[in-house]
């Protein structure tokens, strides 16, 4: 039982790190786009590409999480009754990918300088970022509430020791990546960070 507790605590720490990165990215982009609208009145190609790049990084990092690599395979091996829950999680992941694709496609379009089109572009980018973050946050919550509970029920004995060993090896590789500066997460906002406009979301400051 102690091994199971260690494993789930390790997963919770990883989940918290991902949640912080998603919220930090969302907050940073809100502030940047709000400032851009106020001072330059346009969205630059560099901003589209920056958003598209980080959305893709955050999305791809989901496949290298301990939940995906070790816990879900262990649950599949332990029970045939997890397919429905896993399908729901995959559906959320696919919904997040749609937001990534929308931003990537928009980044390749010519930037229209008309006021109406600029506002539409900012609204599209804000909505895509929000949809992406909210979808992945919903997946994290569903994993913590349902997947972890299922794991406690169906994974037993030596299987927990095997998962814990895999976690230790995973953490060792992650530490090596950090030393070589190859890590993707966490998201760290570039400096200097422009202040947020008003008290609410910068993307909604114009509403």
C-alpha cells in the first residue's frame, strides 16, 4: 500500500506541474494579447507562431507523462473494464489537438490590418488558447478523480512495485534532460512580462 501511495503522490506532483504550466501560459498570452491590442492594434506573425509552438509543446508533452507511459498500460493489463474511461480521456486529448491545429493553421495566414479583422484574430487566438487549456485541465481533473481511484482498485501487489521502479527510471531521465536543458516543461514566461490589463482576463478586457 505504501508503494501505491508513493506512486499516486508522484503522479499528483506531475499533474500539479502540468496544471501550473497550462495556467501560466494562458495568463501570459492573455496579458500579451491585451497589451498588443491596446498599443499596436494587431497580432504579429511572431505571436501566432509563439502561441502555436507552445500549444504544440504542451500538447505533445502529454504523451510523455507517467500517467500515459505507465499507469494507463498497467490499468489496461489489470482490467478489461477501463476502456470507456480511457476513451473519454482520449476524447479530451483530441479536443485539445483541434485547438492546436486551429492556431497552427491561422499562423500561416496573412495578417489583415483592418480593425474588425484584428479583433477577430485576437478573439480566435484567445478562444483557442482558452479551449486548449480548459480541455487539458478537465482531463487532469478526470484522471485524478476517476483514473487514480480505478488504479487503486484494480492494480495490486507486485504491479505497484513495477510501476514505482519505472517512475524512478523516468525521473532519472528527466533529471538528465534538465541538466542538458532539453526539457519542454514547465512553461516559463519570457522576461520582461508585460503587466495584465485591468483585473480580469486581458483577452476579455475589450468586452
